[in-house]
């Protein structure tokens, strides 16, 4: 009797779990939710969309290449010059893009949609540059022996914070404004 009762309860729980997994109805989600909550006319009104996409893709390329910067406590002293050169190179590329965006904003000063999206892309570039500056500070501190344990380093918190914000902004621009 006890064995059949526990078996029935197990079957009932498994059935409910299967129904919730396979159900096409998602409870707790607003039925009026749209995949894009940004005004769709912004991406349609962009006059310099190709330029913005070019700048955006260049920033994404730099962000992907930033993964090649390898900083660890053991090799930072031996490879600090190489690491600093990488950081400086990526930072100068971002500053070039920031200058191009500044010129873009002058050319398209009458288009509020272009200015808005340009500002969003500019934020991503600025945040990534801030992360690079933090990485340069970390390398300097490692060389000087001030930051020895990277796991508990306060420098890593801000580096990852900036990278996380930039990644979220990139996803935001791709999803809501169709900038790819």
C-alpha cells in the first residue's frame, strides 16, 4: 500500500514536471510583451546606419581581441611590456573610433536617432577603454608587487565590471536597435 502510494505520487509529480516543461504557455509573462521594447522607428530613421554599424562592429572586434590579453601574477613581470603594448594598441583603436563617432555626431547633428545610437555606441567604446585602463593599472601594480593575489584583487572587480557593462550594452544595441 505504502509502495503504491509513493509510486503514484512520483508519477503525479513527474507528469506535472513534464507538462510544465513541454507546455507552450509560459505563466507569469505579460502577454503584451514584445521582443523589442525600443521604438522601432529609431533604427528605421537612421541616416548613417552603415557608418554606425561599421563603428559598432569594429568595437565588437576589439572587444573580442581583448580576450587575448593574458594577465597573471607570475608572468606579469616578464611580459609587462608586451601586455602594455597590447593594452595601448586596443586603447588607441577605441580612441580612434571615439573620434570618428564625434565627427559622425557633427555630420548628423540634425538627426536625433543617429545622435542617440551614436551616443550608445560611444558609451560602449568608453567603457571598454576604461576596462583597458584598469588592466594597465593592474599590470603596473603586479610589476611593483602591490597586487600579488589576483583572485582577491580589487582591480579585477572593476575590470570585469566594465567588461560586463560593455557586453550588456552590445547585446542591448543588437537586440533592441538591430545594430549588427
